[in-house]
C-alpha cells in the first residue's frame, strides 16, 4: 500500500515498516549556489517526504558588495543575539569575531532577542501554509539550541570552564536562553508542526566535549524543560549533534527524543544501528560529507548508500536518508547520492 509522504515518515519514526525508506533533502545555500539548476532538476525528478516548497525557490546569491574584484567572498553579519560573525565562503557558517559576553560585566545589559511573532496577518498565513504542507508532507521546523548560543555569545573555552566550575552566571545565561527558546517552541507549536528540531554539537571527533555527568547536571534539566511542551502537544522531538556523542545517546532517548541526527563516520555503523534500534531512537542517515562526498567516486557513494541502508535496516523503519548538498561536492557524486537513494525507494 502506498503511503502519503507524511505517513511514511511517521512510520519510520515509530519503527513501523514504511512502504519505502523516507528521504529528506536540505537545500544548503552553498550547494544550491554552486550546483544551481542542475541540483533543482534532480530534486524535481526525485521527490522527498519533508516537502517540496524549495524546488522553485530562487538560487541564493551573495549579498551586494560581499564579493571583491577577484571573486573572493567576505562579509560580516550580526545575529539576533548580538554576535558579529565573519564569513569567508558564501552559504557556509562563519566564525564569531565580536561577542557580547566575553566579559561578564556585559551580563547586566544582555537581553534576549524579541519574542517571536505568534499573531497577526503574516502569522495566520504561515498557519495556513503549515496546514497545507501537512496535508501531504511531514513538517519539521526550528533549530533550538542552548550550547550553540552559549558558545557564540561568550568564548568557547570560557563557557566550558564556567560550566565545569558551576559558575552562577553561566546558569543565569543558560536560563535566559532557555526562556527565549521556549517562546520559539510555543510559536512553532501554535503555527503548526509535526516535529521540532533541537540542535547542539557536543562531540569532538573522538568523544564528548563535556563529561556525561557534567552534561547531565547542566544540560539535561534544561532540555527536559524545552521538550516538555513539545511532548505535551503530542509532537516529535528531533535532536541533532555532530561529533561522537555515543556517551549521550541513552540520555537523549530517556528525554523522549524520537530521532537523532548523528555524524555517521565517527561511529561503528553496525554498533550504532543496533544501539539506536534498542533505544527506539530513529536516525537520520547522512552519508559522509567531508570525505566520501567530496573526494570519493560515484561508485563509492552508491556503495555507501547501499551499505548504510542494509546496516540500519531501513525497510523495517527507524531510519530515513538525510541528503544535504554542500559546496565542493563533484556533481557526479551529488547525482549518485540522490539517484541511489531514489533507486532504493523504487524497488
């Protein structure tokens, strides 16, 4: 029986057998800018389950004045938290160069961003668009972070030391961030959503940045607060964390997350697949972007897709393919990735 895309994703998240493995495309600005219409044409030919609204979206372009006579991109932008970021590659994350809280003296003046809008004509239009989207597709929204904001508004190393030392001001700052993010979640739930995405990178290439005990003391109760209204509304929680976060998987599952988005190359895939299935934690399967997609061959990409599909038993639910196209991917590899996932869905 053929499922609607939305029902297919729910089946996978709940470890029920979908009719085909779900797929999610992410229109990374850098990848779309580099591959342009060729990439959109691939998307048009091979549908996804999380929506199709970006297929006709304009190709992103660098801001006026951000590219010099030699074609070098360079610009600065300030975010909603008052952090000034420097960017050297269009569409790729930058680095903070001015932070409001490198000195704790700034905490007295520090204010969160304005509350997200949850009323008015524009918001009502977004509610209508969300309902229309959910008639067919799964709707995942948000990027709710705590640790990422902490280490943007204050030096990374100072944040780590403050957390370990149980500095009262880092607690005050974290609670300010949580209160704001609760407003973001409330706005998303009111607008309409199937899942809310939380995202904080806690791993290095080898292991955690913080001990599990420190994470449990500082972050777990705050994530519990963030997830509570989502659970109460009957919606799903997705959790993204790059790096090796094997030491947190039990915690994330116990908090009630429905799915994890890990950095697959840092794990033994068979061990990870078995552990996530035991935890009933669904997984976004994202082929290795740093090496395979950048330096591999199309045949190696196709083999990796087939191997990952078998290892994570995608036909039995509990997984979906997440396809994000970055800059620097040879287009032959892009085509191999999208087409090999599509071939799995056509069997």
